[in-house]
C-alpha cells in the first residue's frame, strides 16, 4: 500500500487530499477486484499524460498520491508517456514503496518519439520479472530475387515510438506484456499510418506467440492505440492478427471525455495455460478526485491561466480550461483499463494427474 506519512493533515491541501483519498479508496474497493497472492492477477494499462511535464503547471503532490493509490490496486501496470526526465516516476515509486519496481525504456529518438518512455510497474510480492526484455523492432520484408534466387531484405518503417515487451511470472502463469503508444497522426478515425503501426506490431507479436522457442507463448498487447471506435479499421487490425479483446472491454471508452476507445488490452494466449476471470473494466477517478464541482477549489493552483489565455486575452470558457486541460495534466486525459487473470491452476493440474496415461498398441505410454 502507498505511504502517506508526508501529507500535512493540518493544512487545507492536506485535509482535502486525505478526504479525497478516502473516497478514492472506497470507489476502488467497490470497482476493482481485491488482490490475492495466489489466485488472481490484475493487469492494467494507463497513459498518464506527459508524466511529467509542466505544460499546465507542475503536478500537485495530491495528484501523485491519487495516482499511487490507483496503481496500488493493480499487480502490474503498463504506463505510457513517461517522460525523458524520470523525476515524476521516481517520486511515484517512493510513494508506492519498496515492494514496487519498474522497468523502463529509453526514449525513441526523433521528434515523433516525443521524448517519451514506456514503463512497467509491478508489485514484486506477486509478480516476478522473468528475464526477457526488449524494444520491438519489426522484421524486414523478404522477397526472392527471380534470377539469383537469393533472399532480398527490405527494411520496413518502424513505429514512431518503439514498443516494449517484457516477460513476467505470477503463480502458475507466465506471460509477455507488450506495451505501445501508437502514432496519433491526423485527427481522423482511420489514419493509414496508425492502422499500419497497429497491424505491424500485432502481426509481429502473433508470429512470436506461435514460436515454440519464444520465452512464453502467452502474449498480451496493451497500451494507447489511439483508436476512435471498435468499428474502425484500427481496432480490426488487432483482431485480424489473432488477438482477442475481453468482451467486458469491447465497448468501454477510455478517455476522460468517455467518447474514444484509445486504450486496449488484447490477448493471444494458450487457453489451457492462461485465462481471465471475466472481470475487467475502466476506472473513472474523476468521480471522486478533481471533480467538476472542485473547479473553484483549484483556482489558486491554476493561477492567472484560469482567467487569461497565453495571449493575455480573457479566457471565455474557464470551466473548459479546468475540465479538459488543467486537471488532465494533474491526473490524465486517459482512464486506467484493467483485467483480472487466473493464476492458480492447481485443481486442473491435480485432476489431470488422476487421468490414467494412454497406452499405445505397442504397449508404450
């Protein structure tokens, strides 16, 4: 559980933080399954907006406490938009405590990389890093020279932000998580570059899932895909590669405005080795922290920007500034998505041992 000893209970900010934490904890208990050491695993994905960027002022301490409380209810979480400067991530880890570890990528070079990292945060009391870690590079396109018969390798365009995959173990289960932050591109539902990125990574991982020498054949593809709707080609690009999205997540918008399906968790796994419990969802923290009713409370923190635009003109829609911009840079413009996994297969294993071995015609087992 997170550590809250540094909250000043005698200050107005501290009292508000404690009050909101209590409400947040109640909502989390009501909506997220309880963590059990041996029976379940709760996997999540969360794009924490520009973690951390001073674009709309530094994140307040209370925001870090809320983020830590939410993350603590999961066992392992893929986090997108961790910035090149790791100070925010390190501050978060200090609140989460020594049981929590992280694995993080380097930034992808170039302007499209946006100085972002991808990260996995996990509770080491249950989740163990399996030793596999790598930034995913798409394989070259192979053709045959018609005259010589030699193979010609043609490099393919890589993703703007390099995907990251790691192997983990929990209970009876081993799995590979691959987290992505897919290119947004133009503001249209089926941007062709976005479709190409999703299709490329999904097909590459599906091929790995069928490789007998892969570290694990249980692949989970998760992160921010910038998908507008489940009816779009961006979504079908995941499914056509052989991945499946749990039914509970198929119609859940994941952005703060609840009108886009940006985030996804998709599975390409061995059914007898890896299965969900049927519980999954989105957690909307704005019901209890940084609520619309809290707008006036945060005017001192928002400062002059609440009243004036960058050009010095009067801000006409102050509520829009608070709801759509300022508070989403405190928490995020995305909501965390989660799914519960079964990790105790003891009963099935014991039942299988009761079945007599099959004897062939030559008398061998």
